[in-house]
C-alpha cells in the first residue's frame, strides 16, 4: 500500500519500521517541527524523521495542519492509507478523508479508556493493572473512531512510564502490520461512550508530591511521572527529584506526612515510602539511605514543607 506515516516521538519508530519491513510504500514520514530540548535547549530532530532520513524516505514537518501544503499533500497524493502514531496534532475531516482507506490511529491505551495525549502516564497514575495498544479508524474528534484491533498486557507492579512506553511501542509494531494486512476483513467495534476517560496533558506541577496521600498512590504517581514531568518535592528549600521509591506498610504513630526517618523512609497519609533514588540540584542521583545520612536529617524534618494543598486524585 501507499502509506503516509504521521508520528513524532520515539514511540512511533517501531511501528514505522515494521510497516517498512512489511513491504509497504511509505510515501512520506510526517512529524512535528524540531523542538528545543535538553540543558542546552538545542533543536532536536524527531526520532521518526531521523529514522526516515536514514532509510531514504521523504519527510516533512509542517507547522500548519489545517491548511496549506499539508492538506494538499494528504488529499492529492493518491494515498491508500495514512497511519498515525503519536503525531500530536488533530487532523481535519478533509485530511482524514484524503487517503482511499482513510486514516488509522495507533493509540497507547485500550480505548475508550484514556483518550488524549498522555494515556500511558494516566494509566500508571491511576493504578491501572492492565493496558495495551489499539488501532482505530480515525474520525473527527479526540480518539473517537471505531476500534479495528487491540493487544492487551498487564502492567508490572514496579513498571514506570519509560519502561511501559517501550513495551507498548514494541507491541504496536506487529499489531499495525496485521491490521493493515487484514483491513478489508476486520469487523469494527464502536467505542462505549459510557466508559470514556481522558488523559489530559501533564503539567510540571503535576510532578509535585503531597505526602498526605497514601504511599501506594504516590508510588503509582512517581512511576507514571518518570521522564516527564518527573516527580519532585522540596527539602530545606531546595528541589528534590524523586526518581524511584518502594512502598512500606505501616508508619510510626503521631508523625506528620513527609517526615523523614532513618534509611530514607518517608511517612505518608497511609503507609510509608522508601526512597530508592533521589537527586538534589547539581548533584548526582543517590539512594535514599545515602541522602538521609549525607543530609544529617534532624528528628522531625519533613519533605515538602510549605508545599501547596494535595493535588486531586487522578482516579
């Protein structure tokens, strides 16, 4: 098939490569424009564009998707199909109707659960035990189209966002290849609107930890926030990044949430967290034990003092 592939982040590279390996004609790989990233704020080329250039496939990175050359290209290139994987832009009905067989979206959740921009993070933040990837026939609206196929998987109890994203990306590769191969025979399944949940875009402040919450809830949040925006709190007025933790049952009575205890333990609203890896500004990441001993924590010292009220439970 003549396919236009629309996808931007690393998550999209595996399904892109799989379609290429399956012998489809990738007419063009389309991604968002280069964005500044990292400490130097240098422009970064999207991973899909890097892959496409290495394989001699034409690319484009339009700044506008509702008019101009992008619309013309999608509607007049005699495309059989467009495949969209984490492209990051909403397509117009005109564009969706351009390819002969329409557009298929590969989405990193089991729709209708977690429509939107951050489905992997919200599955983890909410304590889901199962997730997956699905292919849907795209329609106007946010992830509203009928389901063509899906693949399910259990979420590991210690799995974080980066690990789960890598697994789901790998799962999406054979799924999209099989879906395209059997497109004419697949029976579509409309989404159940009564079961819809939305995965809104995460903000930096979503990473702030509030120890009034249960330890299990905070554990889920830290795993879901791995990478961006990252989990953090404060210690003696400085930012403290919290990279990983484990849950401990129980807590000494009468201690305020956020209280630090020997070994790098933190009192929560229910239970405790063991700090496995934390990082202060300008320093390397260390274990909770090394952080506690190095800081010479005084009895009763707390993480997150003077922080704002607890964030709403993502569930």
